[in-house]
């Protein structure tokens, strides 16, 4: 299920670091932990396991703060709105709606580092309408989608472009593995239709996590439009907890997209 959170910005200082995703992720964990520490610790430390992989089944969008002034030399956005919004999703049953709204309503939070950030207060949280799921859906990635692969003999993961010929297969495997970690779901058939179609030219984006700390890391993802043919359960998974990897850090947020007059390159698995 998806939610939209509206924040009021407190004070006149409205400078936000470019790499703000980690602050939001940490806040979500803190809010959940304030009500149920066991569940928050589970999400943070374990997630849902499939073999040696683990998945944290929530996702969030980029902040919507209109058209800011961009200070490239300082890696800062200067924001001119008094309100900003964030979309947030969980792979939870409908009965959890009131629980989630109660958790986040009227919370106060600071998104930023020791020098620049936003003092915020939640003024509204609302559940968004569920999308009608069809076998073939079109999506636009609003935050970078991450798919990685570690080649034999390599010490590091390689972040793949959707133009890579292995991308559809890796995306299929990732979604299948993620789905299989969800409790009380109907098992997927051994084979099901899966067709990934890249639309347009992908744009690479490098995000820094925990910037200027000893734990700093850089993650590369890609922004692009795509069409996907798959089971409704897979589309529900994508809309509930994101496409690709590292969704709990804000990667892989997509919106349904209906434009039809653009070129596409289909690849099937």
C-alpha cells in the first residue's frame, strides 16, 4: 500500500543536501521502532530472507519540493516552498493502514547533516488509491533502479545499465527471489510470462549514502521508462516495495506511466 506524507518546513532555512535518501530511510526505521522495536530491528538487521539474500519490503519516493535552486559547488538544494511531500509504500495487508497512518501522523523530523537540512513536521498522511493491475504495465522510475552483478573473480558488485543484455534476466531473478520472501503468499509458478521493454535512453545517477562518514558508499542506478509484462503479483510487489535492489534506501520508486508514442526495445526472459 502507498501513502503520501505532507510536511511543513519549520524556519526560514531551506537548504537540503543532494544525497538525502539515507536520512529518510533512517527516519522510517525510527518511526517504526518507536511503536514496535522488534519489527524495526527485524527490518533493519534481517529483513525477509531468501537463501543468503535479504529484502526489506518498503520503499519511498524522492521528496517533491518543486523547482529548487541548485548549488552544485555545495551539493545543496535551496527550496522555496513551505510544504514538501513524500510517497511511502509498504508490502502490508490493508488492515495495517490505520497503524501506518497513526505511526507517522504529526511526527517531527530533521533531514540533513550537521550543517544543512530541513526541520519538518508531518501535517497530513493519506493512503493513495491502488492501481488497477494488468498483465502489461508501463512504469517511469522516479528514483534510480539498481541491479548489480558480481562477476567471478571480482571483489566488487557492478551496477548494470538496463541496456545490458543480462539485465532482464537479473531483474526477473531479483523480483522472483524478493516475492518468495513474503510471508503467506501464493507460490509463483515455475514459469510465467516476463517481458522487459526499455523505453528511451536510460540516465545514470550516482547516489552517496552516509556522505562524509567512515561508512560512506556510492551506489549507481538508472532512471528510465520501461514496460513490463508479468504476473499481477509481480506488479503489486513493484508498486508496494520498489523495483530492483536497495528499496529501503529509496531506490527503485516507480510510477505507472501510460505514454504510448515512444520507441521501445523489448527483451523477454
